[in-house]
C-alpha cells in the first residue's frame, strides 16, 4: 500500500579532509625546516611574479572568450531555458574574472610573508 520514502543525506566531499591534511602537512614541513624557509626569497618572488603573469594572462583570455560566447548566446536565445543557461554562464565568467583580480593581491600578500615586510 504505502511506499516508504528513503531520505538521502548529502555526502560530504571525500577529497576535502585529504586536501586539508595535505595543506597542513606541507605547512608543517616548510615551517619545520628553517633552511628552506630562510632560503633566497628573491628567486621565489621572481617565480611567483612570473607564475602570476602567466596565470592571469591565460585565465583572462579564457574569461574573455567565455564572456563573448555567453553574451552571444544570451542575445540569440529564443527560449527562456537558453536565456537562463547563458545567464548562468555570464555569472560564472564574472566570478572567474573576480578570482583573476584577486590573484594579484594574493601574490603580493605571499611576497610580503616571504620577505617579512
């Protein structure tokens, strides 16, 4: 007669605790070895600057392409479902752009930590 409804709980991501443990382990290793922590920071800063330039350049190009495609999809949308999909793509591209903009101060913070300024 009656069917029992089974409720399912959302399972937490299995990788999250492992990623946190790996991050803590890496931080402990860096802090536990003073020779590595006090190494020549000019090389590390140069690597961070170059990495930031490459990542921002590549990601900026991807975001520009995403914005263009999503904008065209929105302009050419003939059904409400298509318009919603394109709006979602525009929001995702805007979020990506915000993350790219935050990469610059993040690297500056890392440089400040590494040089103790």
